[in-house]
């Protein structure tokens, strides 16, 4: 919000230095972004009147102007096309300086002396966006009554600073000069002078121009309207143009400028319709039907949707409520009678319409924050008052006000004890009331309770704590002395899942894995890259309503494609021995309105090991958080190698998957490296983890090791062998470990050789050779009979 200090001083008598004003307002909660002095660097530029224009003798595009600057007449050569005799223009004298450090000196242009330069607003430092259209491509022309020989920094108010404030979304009242004047007055304990809205001379009857206003949309809270007739469309007075440009708004014409002036002054967007362009003498506010088209003021056809608020004349659409007016009812040079609209619309509705159409205006940016419906009437009357004193037209007597749901007065009860306890200062009731009334919050006191009547423009004040914050910030946070905290000592700790996460991350880092971070938004193409079938349920994903693009249009249901892509990119860039992991959310549809999130751990590598190295990594990190005794079962996943992949089972429940990425998938990701990945349900890990380890005593009896090798069908899994061994050996089997799998020469096709070690140990005795031999024989027999395997000699 740009606040010109000159404009602010119209409502509050304040002589403090600009820095003091900025500091005091920042301390009271109005964050100052910047202070701009537009006159800085501009020197010796005055107003001058063109007395005579002659053609340059040696240049077709140049003219010679004689200018009266008050104390003498200058000769200046210019190429500007919009100059004319009698025009009053900005004149840069010999030795003058313009915006950007440009210096002007007397020179010679094609043989003719030029004693300075005529200036455009852009050369005086104005942004192109605020320069009136007629002044963009030429010299700025002052009104005819402008005094000559006067410094232009005074004429254009360039010597008055502008403060830019960052306004928080909960304070739409501060998106106005009046709102910031109230804040300033409260901060300096001064009184504010409200603008005059008294209309002295009214003519005719509004009912002769407007029959009715009907609200058919529940999203229109109020519609207040008046009529001004016999308008002469022309430029606004210079002072108003100065105010608008300083506040970042481009002057257009007197009636349009008035609507913008009052919008900036009171914060309520105003709109003026050409009354004679309406087919019916009525205003009907209704909601759009899908597919309707409106040509807005910017000349673009907009396709409307259900819920958009429309302003109509009962037949034709004349405006998109709260966003932009219609092209066919805009103010033109031939406009004679106007309808002034002061309305209030539902904030959420305006926000959705503006966002969907990509159409953000000064009006929509204010409406979408929620505005005070009671200010509609004041704003319209203020505009009519200004139209009268400026001689813009005649104000028609009467108004039409449709206000279906009037705002009820809000009263908040504030406890003196609670206020003082939270702030830490012993305020009296009178001191609190004084601070609140500086913010135009009227108060009454009864015992230890202050009854505060909240003005309708302060929609952010709803509970006693809101008032306590107002007291604290106006009193000044810097005036509150810090004291030590009191109360019971509490010790904070991390959530359980965070402790487990940190433990696993540290262990994986120690194993040589790097932490990866990838986006939760992914492309639908991941399913095709993973060779997942079209009917696979995993494709039923959550879609982003307003995505950044196709590559970020769905929420990821798995972390595997993200880590494969990361590893493939590392491979493409020539990085060797890369291993990575990520702990992140995956997203799924649920029966409720809220998406279901599942935390997963994904890990992967290339050039670091094989399937068994990945298996070992998983077992180590999970053992560190208390999980052990896993079993593995072969699985068929489209993105994993069919013979080198498995699901990980813990107590019979699937906790994750692991394996080598399928060669075809690697081809889709553009890499030839063998990549191994695993994805583990992190929520299940946390659920089954333990934090109080119980260590076993060191074994005091010796172990006995037996190695076996069997020829078997290649589809038989090592887990089946382990299951038989544990069933026969019971608690005497300490460990089972596969140390070799072989297929090839001397092995029948479709068969494999699987070699494994069994380690036996008893807790209470030394095992006898005969006992081990007997158990081993039973294991061999069961494997041969149950699995059809053959013991190798």
C-alpha cells in the first residue's frame, strides 16, 4: 500500500519527521517496506508557457519553442509532437538534473541553440504504469491555470515522500488512506479529521433514473447506489492526478479518477456505469450460468462459470461484480449520466473468480480480503460530494440501498486482569480505554470489565486476545520490559517418528548413503516409465487442481520413481558409486475430504553392491531401531527384475519391497547402470520399533557350523530353505546365511545350486556331534522331500 504523506496529512495534523513516522508505525505493527523521495536528484526544472512555435530550418521533425518561465524567455528545440502555443510544460533549465542522474545543458541542435529541454513525466521519474495515456508519448501538459516559473517538484508534489506499507491479509481496512490515518493518529495519540460527505445541492429524483436494485445472489452483501447527471468528461484537477499517481494509480478521466480516489481514500472499490447504456432502469445482481460470456473493460471476452457474481440491467451483463466492469457500460467521452456503485461481495467468491480468470484488479485485491459493508454508503456519498465541489456534474437527489443482511454490532468483553497479566503491565481501565478509543473502538467500563464496541471496519477483532494485542502494539512493544518466564518447568522432546527418522538417517549416512530431497508433485508419466499396466489401482492418484505444469500435476503414490530418476541423473553426469535415500510422504485417496498420507523410506544405489548388499543395508538400519527376523518372498513388480526382487516380511506382514530395477525401466530413464532400490513403510517401522534394547549375555558355549549345497529348481526361494531349517532345529539354530547361488555349467537348465551355512549353538550346554548330525539329517531329508532338491556331494 503506497501512502503519500501529503494525502495522509489531509486527515491528521502531523509534523513529525518522515523517519519518525515510519518508525512509530512500524513499531505499532504497520510494517514499512520503503520510503520514497521522488524529488531526489531533480533540480532546476520549472513550469514554462510556450509563447511561440517555429519550424526548425534544418530538421523536419524538430520545432523551436519560445518559453516564458516567469523571469525570462528561453529558446528550446524539441521533437515532441504534442506541444502547442499556450501550453504550460515542465522545462529543464541549463544545469538541471533529471531522474536517473541525467544532466541538461545548453546545446546546439542542427545549428539552433537550445537552452534546456521540455520534459515528459517519465523523465521526471514516473513509472510508465501511472502516466496518463495522453502523456505517455510526449511532453506533460499542465492545466492552463498553472502558475509559470514554479519548481515542478512542488507542482507535482514530488517533494512529498511516499511510504510503502506491507499490509497483512487480516487488515483490509489499512488498504486505504483513512485506515492508515487512523493507525497514524493512534500511534501519535492525535485526532483524525474525517472527509466531508455533505452534498448541498441535489436535483431531481433518483427514481426517475433508476427503478429498482434487486439482489438475487447470496454472495452480494450490499448494493448502495446514487446517480450523477449532466457530467462533462474531462481531465481531473492536477492535485487529484498527483494523489493518484503517487499512490500507484493512472489518471484516466474525472469520473473514473473519482472512483479510484475514493477507493484509495476509504478502501471500498467504486464503479461508475454509463447510465444511458443500460437497456432497463434497473440493476439486478445475480450469479452467472456456466458458459456465459462477458467482454470486460480490458476488451477481452471472459467465459464465466457458476458462482461468478454479475451486475446486469435485468437483461444484459454490465459488470463482473467485485472484479471488473463491462466493456459496453464503460465511461466514455460522450457519457452524460452515471450510476455510482458502492457494493460489498463475498470475499471467497471474488477470490475464486479472480484466480480462475487470471484477472486481478485493484477492486478484486481488496474485495477478496473482506470489506466493511457499512462503508459502502459513506464512500458513494463522498464521491458525490467531490463531484459537486469539482463541478463535475449534478448529484441527483436520493439513493437506493439494498442491504439484505445488516452487520450486527460486535461487543467484546475485556477483563482488566487478563489484559494486564498477558501484557505484563499494570494498566488502569482508563488507560486501556484511551488506547482503544484512539483506534475508534468505543468503550464502557463496569467494574473490572471493559465493554468494547468494535467498529465494522475492524473485522479482525473477534476475541478478547485481539483487543489485548491492540493495547500492546499501540502502547509499544519496545516499552514493555522483559521479565523472566514463570510457571512449571516442562521438558520438550521430539515426536517418536522423528527420533526414529534421525536414527535411520544417521545410520544410512554412515553406510555411505546420501539424503535426497525430491518433489511431492510428480508427472503422470512415471507410471509409463515404470511399465505399470493401465488398470493398476496405483494409477488412481490425487490430481492437483491448479498444477504448475504437466510434470507436477499429481501427488506421488510412491517414492521409487523419484529415486530412480535421481540416480539416473547422477549416472548421466558421470558420478560414481552413488547411493541415496529419502524419507517422505506418499499420497492416496481416502473416503474423507482429506487425502491419506503415508510416510515411506526409499533407498537405492548403483556401482556399490548387489541385491544382497541392499538386503544387508536394510537389515542393519532396521536392527538399529529394534526390528529383526525378516523373511523374504519373491514378487513380480513391473519395475523390478523378476529374479532379483522380493517383498520384505516382518512378523508375516509386508513392510516393504526391494530389488534390482528392470532393464526396460532403466532404459526408460536413460541409464545403463544396474540400479537397486527398496521402499519401506516407515509408519510400520515406527510402530514396531523399540527404544529399550535388551542385550543378551555373551555366549559361553561354542557354536557349530555346517555348510550345505543343494541342486534345486531355480524358482525355489532361500526363505523356504530357512523355514525348514528353523522348524527342525528350533532354538538351536543361531543363524542362516546364503553364501552362494550358481547357475550355469554343470548345472541342469532350469536348476540352480544354492549353498548356505547353518550355525548351531545352545544357551545351556555344549552341543554333541551326534546331536548336530541328527538335526542336519532331518533338515536334508525335509528339503529333499518337500522341495525336490538334491544335496551336492
